[in-house]
C-alpha cells in the first residue's frame, strides 16, 4: 500500500467523525464567560472495554460487517489488522516490503482491501488496510494507532472506560482541560512528520527524559540505556527481575524493577517510586531521539489526560491511587512512594 493510500484512508476516517457529528448534532463544550470565543466540540465518545483489572483497553468495531475487537494503542505508530483476523475473514492479501517494528522484534506486513471498516461512528468503504503478522494468541483483531488517534484532540479516561475526540476552534491560548481548571499542561510534539506519536518531557531523579503515553502497555517502562545513564543497572541494589515482556512476534525481553528517587511530570511529583526498565529497542521503534520512557496503563488508570493536538499540549490530572506498579520488596530497600501535587 502506498503512502497516499494510507493517508487517504486515515483522512476519510476522521472526516467520517465530522459527518457523524453533523448528523447527530454537535455536543458542544462552550468554555465559561472568560473563554466565550473558544469552542470545544465533542466529535465522538467511544466506550472502552477492559475485560480485567489493568487489561488492555479495547473497542468493538467491524470489518466487512463482522464485529472485531480493536486494541486502542497510543504507542502504535500505525492502524492495522492482525493477520490472524485477516485469515479468519479470508481477506485477500498481497505482501509489502515494509516490516513493522515494535517491542522485541519486527514482523512482516501485507495489504488487504476491505469492503467496509467501522470504528465508532466512522465508516469507510473499499479501502486498503495494513495487515501485520504479529500478536500471537491476541484477543483482538486490529490495532487503532496514532495515525488515526492523532487527527483530533484525544481525551482519555481509563477510569471511566471512555475515549473522546474533540475539535478546537479559537482555543489556541485557552486551557482545554474542561474537567479540571487546575490540570497540568505541558508541551508535546510528534516523533516525526511521518510518526504522529506524541512525546513530552518528564523528570527521573531530577533529569529530563523524553516520554510517551502507551496505552497498549500494562505498566510503565524506562529504556535500559536511560536507566543506566541514571546509575541504575540490573546489578544495582534493590533491583528485581520481574519477568519478560512479550513483543510483536512473541519475542521476550527481560525487564527489571528498580527504586528511583523521584518521578515528575509538570507540577506533579512522586517520591521514591519503583518503576520497571528494560530494552525498548528505541533505535528500531522510535529513532535516535525517540521516547526514553513509556507511560502505560498504570499511569493512565490514575490520571485523566488530554492530548490536545490542536495546541501541541498535554493536559494531565491526577485522580488518586498508586501510579506505578510495585513489587514486594523490603521496606528499607525501597521507601513507600509518596505523591505530591502542588
């Protein structure tokens, strides 16, 4: 599939959201008096399914009128169909040169033409989709990635099991966190012109680190080289092996859990957290200036976030609860994490 076909397919999906809005009537969030000229319009609200505590968030869409569970993943660069689902539906596929890179490996890709694909109110007909030979034994048949998710402001509330899309008009210098006037907001930017995954700065032990929200990951993880740059290695005191992360093709990557002095995002600080680290293959997956830390569903379950593409800003509100997953360790090795938010 050529880049032109991919671009047209994504554009049609987001245009369908605008069409659904016109048919259903705009659900308008009009900012209060001081912000009267800023109109923030809800394009769509999609329920997310999480079959278990901390499980991957999914939505139900259709491919050729057949219901398909679709994994919503801000950490995936592209939207694609899993080959097992393409095989199940008997889609005719032709191989592509492109290989898909991800955590712990790469996978072959194909292209297939579908009669119809629907995601929420968006429907497109007779379009080509990318098919990826990965995710063995997955409970979902497609991945909804950043190429689709980034075409409008994306509001995430895993605690409410809901995802919304918004369109901003006249809001360039206005706060968009409609749910919390005190929400943190920080700059963010895309990985590249071709990769619309959004990066922003956080601090680990007082040092700036490039981070990305990755809803497809159960727990947050720091790149091995970044942890080593902070003086933390698998042999450091208090570090525990916590198993292996399964990659795109079923490959395994060893991960560890380590005590850190602090984690901060904007004005929110967590003291003495334990955070996992391992090789996230950023040279293949993100490029040399890619993410050094991925914030997973442990972070999202305890925060309401808005990726405001219209402003290139990330809005974050802490909802309460333990942010990062911890492993049982002796109290003197890792003090209990304390959360601070001015």
